[in-house]
C-alpha cells in the first residue's frame, strides 16, 4: 500500500471523468426518450387506423345489407340516395357536413342517424347490372329507375390532438347490387 498523499493533479481527474460520464449518460437518456416518444406516437397512429377501419367496415356491412334489401332507387345525387326499403318506406343516405347520415321515418322519429364521422370525402354512383364487354365495369345508370348497382366511396381522416400527425385512412369503396326487383 502506498502512503503517498494524492496530489492535486491526480484528484482532479475524477471530476473530469465523472462529468464526461454524466454527459454520455445524458445523451443516452435523451436518445431513449426520443425513441419512446416516436414509438408511442406510432402506436397511437396504428390504433387510430384500426379504429377507423373497424368503424368503416361496420358501416359498409350495414349499408350493404340495407341496399341489397331495398326494392328500388327513388332519388339519386352524388351525395344522397333515397331507396324504397323492404317495408315500402323511404330510406335515405346522405353525405353532409363530413358525416354519413341515415334517415328513415321509423327510426329516431325521422331524425338522422350518424353512421360515420370525420369524413374527408364521400360519394355515391349508380350503375346498371349489365357489365361492359371485356371489362369488369358496368354501364352507368341513366336514371334512378334503371339503377341496379350502387357504388359508395368515402375517405376518413382523424387528428387525435393538435400536435399529432393527421391519420388518413385509405378510401373505402364497394359496389352493392340491389337484389330485389319490383
């Protein structure tokens, strides 16, 4: 064992080593915090996509079921369709104020039911059932009376908070055949 007292030169090196170690630890901690922050934002965005997709799928399932059961098309516009439902009452779907609304006189006292919110865009198209030769497309219907196929499209978007990136969903689209005939 050495009984020689420490000199000033040797005792100062421990402080420099400690400061250097604290600096490296601070950089590592900052990197860990950044990874945590961006990964948590990514997980939230993924959950947001899943939620929007599930809501869109349930809406599309209900639309498909009700349009298939309709007797015929009564009124058509690109943002609104009115069908004669199986009970001979009008059933209306309307894209309005970034929402898809369902209106039927027997439901909610005739008040609109919101089926989808936070829509970026939405539209309807109508077609005949006859396919165009050599393609998978159908002829457009000239009037609502000749409509046997309804196409619906929408795109949703949602921002969870002002600092989060906007989550956009890919467009949902379906062509639904009106199965009953009058």
